[in-house]
């Protein structure tokens, strides 16, 4: 299964299902390039910027401010990029969420294995996923695996996930509390959460969790969180195209 293929997140039976993708949806947003402009201009225009703030809903004035947005990005005047909001719904393996929450620049709410029975949906790496780690700490390269390695990862992941979920289900059937039964589940089980973030914080996240040629500060993210970051980036780019262009033009450095 390729990274772009998706299967339903909620299975129809209590048998394990396996995915090699992630889900990212934009739930709601208040994010426009013009939000950056009125926030920046208040320093010199004060109350005169109120008209610009009210116009931000359609972004009509934003195209006049591409140069200002680029200046703010280039010289790292970051606070004007905070006056906006995006809420994403994310489905991904739990080990991805643990990396997400290292970024203490967003608000998170995740589904709870204490309060609901978890669905048997598990992540298994796609055949295209690099498997070999070569090099020394801080300078690793990740290279494709052999067909034998890919087969081993797939078989072992499916077997361990199936066995773990069967143990989980046996405990639930025996009347054991969900918060106890869940301890046998592996990190590749899918969870879901809402992530609310502003553009400045999202740029910081993207600078660390995507690998791009020509960035000022190269990053080497784990592929699975990069898959989430790429989808978030595509959605954000449509909302704030001038800000997104300036981010790329200035080496993908968060202001």
C-alpha cells in the first residue's frame, strides 16, 4: 500500500486493519495574509488599521502588502504572523502524536483510551518507506530496505498488532477497565486529535518536520510526522499564499 492510499479509519468489525497513510483535514480557520498586514501596521498607524482588520475576512488588501510580508519574514519580525488561527483534525499513529506534542506551540485534544474503546486500526510502513539507518548520531542517512527487510517489517508489524489487539479485547470482554486494557496496545495504533495553531507556530513546526532542499537549517524528520506536516503545509498554503511564498523565499525559517 502506498502512502497516498487510504482505508476507512473506523473498521466495520473487530479485526485489525492496516494503513500506511495519515489523515489531515482543516476543520476551521481564520487565517489570511491581510491578518499579518493589519497586525504589523498598528505599530505606525494605530487605530487607522481597524479598517484593515475588518477587511481581513476576504483578504482584499493583502496583495498590496506582499513586500511588507516578505520584509517581516526576512527580518524575523514574528508577532504579526500570530494573529490568525487554524484547527486541523489529524489521524496518525500514536508514536507520531508523541513527536507532535514536543512542539509546545499548539493546542491539542486527543481521543482517550480511558473513555472509549479504541479501534483496531494500525500503521504499517509502505514498501517505499526507507528502513536502513546508516551513519552516526546526528548524521544518519535513511536508505531503502531490501525486499526481505520490507517483508519482515510488514509481517512482524501485522502479527504483533493483531496479537496485541486480541489481548486488549480479551481484557475488555473480561470486564477490565479500558484504561488498564489499553496498556498492551502498541504505538502504531491510530489515534485522532485536533491541533489548533497560528501561522508563526506552524512555520516553526514545518521548518523542523519537513525536509526541503535549499533550507537555511536542514532538518531530518521521521517520515511519518513529515507526512502530516506536508498535508498541513498544503492546506495552509491555500489560506495564506503570500505568507507561504515569503516563508519559502527566506529559507523556510520561522520568523
